[in-house]
C-alpha cells in the first residue's frame, strides 16, 4: 500500500540533492566552464555557453532545477499529511504556498532549458533576434523564479512555526524559518551571497526534514524490497 509520508520523505531527499546540484551548477560548474553568475545576464555570453555545454546546461536545469521543484512538491504534500491533526490550518496553508512555489521553480527551469536552448540555436544565424528572444524569456523566467522563492519561502516559514511546537522537529523548525526567510528575501533583494545561502539552506532543509519524516514513517523502498523477497520465498 502506498504511504504518502514515505514517498514524501524519499522525494525530499531527492529534492535536497537536486537543489545541491543546482547550487553547484550556478556557483561552481558554470563558472568553471566560463559562465560566472554575473555573466548569466549577458545574452551573448550565455547563449554561446549553452551551445558549447549543452549536456552540462541540461543536467543543471533538469537534473537540478526541475527535479528539485517536482520532488519538493511531494515533500510538501507529505508534510501536510504529517501535521494535519496538530495544526489543521497551517498544515494546509504552508504546503499550499510551497507547492505554488514549486510550480514557479519548475516553470522557471523549463523556460531556461527550452527557451534559452532555442535562443542559442537561433543565435548562430540571427544574433539580434536571439538576443531579443533571450531577454524576453529571461524576464518571464526571472519572474517565475521569484514566484518560486516567495512560495517556497513562505511555505517553509509557516511549516517551521508548526515544527517548533513538535519536540522531534524543533531543530529542523529553526532551520525551516531561517531557510524560508532567506528564500523569501531572495525574491526581492538581488545579492549573490543571499542567493547562495538560500539555495544551500533550502537543500539542507529538504534533506533534514525528509529524514525525520522517514524515521517516523518507517522504511519505504527497503521495506518494499523485503516484501518482494518474502513473496519469492513463499512462492
């Protein structure tokens, strides 16, 4: 039988690892390949970079950004299920904010992957048109990313308040409040250090929260494997 908390816990670990990949992509992999964080606003440098490093760009956007967004939505659903009896209202409001934010992050990642990649192809034959297309897509992508920051940030703050009331979650509750605040502020304050901190803290919050939920819900895939083994033995 499916268990939302187990699935959410496993998804949360994946979300944390994927957010870590996104963090490394923006602040290490891309700069090492020739695209600094500041250069990501320059269409000429960005589009040339995408053409040269298509697989790296795909890995960071899809394996990092898109996967983190989708898996975090599952974790938020699991947290809603976990706290619905202790805090019925907050257990709905917090995850709702988080899922809206996850949608924003997912849409942002898709625009980077699909829209920017298409502009990089156009750049070969029509530099002016490609730059105009890139800037238009980037404005939309930036707005959706900010939507993700606001939604996930508020979701983490609301859930952090709920977690602080639970002894088992008090430690991660403090991290939730701090990570959520950093993520929320990052939507309105453009600063590399704040952006870096918000991604790192959120990755840590995903993993830590998921591990606590997993410890309460019991084994997921491991238990499934054990069940299959017993079935084969019985057969």
